């Protein structure tokens, strides 16, 4: 990062940013890319590319842009989101059934947003057949398709395929450089050359135009060069963590497909998720509260296999004390 060759990216003159954008676009099989500070910004730009104020966008059940972007879809993009499908999987029939009639008193359905892997479904991998079916149905109905690829490369590792195979015919994709890849900042939004020309203006409007940002792009390039193969380590660690909790009093872990472990607590037990998380934090284990009775654990390059094992033992001890 300190040695990055930099320029003014607002006017397109940062060579390291340009290299990263080209690298990611090529990985995804798309024409062009745009570096942005966050996946949320990438998603919000994509919504504005595909829809206008007052339009409607279909999103996979539990989508990040519905749950975790502070209402930006309505506040910034000016669209209303409609949840379809279940646990991230959306069928062609569900898409066709959700599209509004073309009449003056209904909002116009303009786009579909998919997410792979799917965060709220516990890092669930959406298979290629399901992806292709949903994209095909959306395109046949005249909808644009955006993929929230915050954890796209985790899906690639789990499926054993390239990123371009997962993307297929999708129009725009946001790919996160932090999360499992471990870069400190940033996502890349990719699409057609025309999409990215329009996206650059929208990025500036949202405050995402930065100057010598090659220092951050360099971290993204390093992550792509060095951290892709090790995503499988995170998947194995998450599986080991979940398996260690099987049979614990009061804990029902969901065996993960990638690096996110969901753990359910009994709905009428002596301890809810917030209280359990607080006690785990006091012992050095960080668990997200994912619902009144649901916890989430995420493995990543910042924790070793030994630390994951130690964390599982602490969680087991807490469960034995609280639920025995």
C-alpha cells in the first residue's frame, strides 16, 4: 500500500485503481469496473442504474440491501424493495408472480437483486442452476439483474467454479474486497462500459469520489493475489466450529456451507441471544446477535484454526452453565 503508484481517481488518473478495476471486471466476465468505498455504496449505485424513483425492485428474501443499508434504497435510490423467494433462492415462477401489472396505479417492476453467498441464510451458496433460472426469468420479463457479491468468492470456492461462471448473464455485480479477502476497505462494482460511466457520476454524488485511492486499491490487489485460495480454510474452520457445538445443551448450530455459522438458542430458555453474546464477549468470543434467539459466528483470516477451536470450547462451557 505504501509503495502504490497513485494519481487522482476522481478524474480517472490513479493507475493502481485502474488496474484493480480491470482485474475484477475480467474476473467477473464484465466490461468495466468501478472502485467504491463499500458494498453498500455499490449496491445503491446499482439500484439507481437499474431503476428510477418510484420504481420497484425485487430482492432475494433477507437481502442485504433490504436489511442492512439503513433504508438507503428508499432514501437514496428512491425505489421500493419487495422480498421474494426463501433463504436467498428465488424461482422463476416467484419472479413472474411478483412483477406488477403495467398499469398507471402500480409501481413499475424494474430489476432483481440476488445475493451469493447469502448472508442472512448463513452464508448459503446459491447453485448455478438456481442462479441461471432466476436471471433468465428476470431478463425475459425485461428486468435488469444485480448481484450483491459481498461473498461471491466464497461461493466460487464452495462450488469449485470461476467467478465469471457464477455471474453468467447478470448485468451488474458488486464484489467486496474486505470480508474474507481481508482488504481494509472497498468493493468493486462491475457491469457494462455504459453502466460504469453512469456509475462514476453516481459515486461522486454519493461522496465516493476519492483522490489518491491507489493506496486502498493496492490492498485489494494484494488480497486477490494472496488470499483467494485460503478462503477454503475459513470454510473448514466454520464447519469445525459448528460441529464442535453439536449436542451442546441449548445450542442448535446450522452446519455451514461457507464461513458463516448460525446458532439457534431455545425460544423459552433462560438466556436470549443478546445475553449469551454479552457473556461470550466477556470471555473474548465475538458473536453477532442475529435475532432474539439466533447468534452468528464468522470465520476469517484474522482468526486461526486454533483460535476457532478455543472459541468453540468457550461457547460450549457457557452453554453447559446456562442451559444445563
